[in-house]
C-alpha cells in the first residue's frame, strides 16, 4: 500500500454505529446494565452513548435508511443488517467485575480468553444480537 504524505491520517474513531431493532431493549442493555452515559435519544430512531472521547450510535436501520428530512442536517441514508461488533476497553480487573455483573443480569458470556499477546477479552451479545467485546487496551499492541 502506498502512503501519500499529503493526505492526513485520522487520529481516532469519533463514533461507531450498531443497528438494533428494539431501542428500549438497547437502552436497558447499554444504559442500565453497562452504565453508559446517554447523550441523546430520538424515539423509534436512535439512542447515542458517550464512551470516553467516542460516541456509540445505536440506530434502527429502517429509520436511518430513509432520506434526510432536515435540509440543515443532510446525513446520507445508511444502515446495516445483521449482527455487528463493538469492543469496549476495560482493565483485566474490570473485565472480571463486568463478567460477574453481566452474569448477575443473566447475560450469558459467549467467550472469554487471553489473546496471544496476553490481552484479555470477554464477549457477550446485546439484545439485537450484536457482539459486544470487553478487552484490555493493549489488544492491538
């Protein structure tokens, strides 16, 4: 791959999106169970959560596939079908606490293991079937 020096490289991911079919169930999982800070909800369309300096966008795909109705916010239609994936950063000790917390909520653990570099990951599914991973930040070191 050729690197072009005059094209700026992004420094972070500002937002990531998952698609859900039930906003109430998503809000219970991400807001109540995971304790994320909700920053916005539009009924039947989306709910957004702050995670550190990033934002997790949870959309109902049927609504985001519609053309924009506000000319001041001409966001192009978008959406996805089927399960997605997001990985949230926790320390190893926090992953252990999260595991217990999720099991207390009767949320089954899909997988839990150490990667070859020693980073720990824990996987569960949200109510829409999206894969939610909790991992140490050194996963990609």
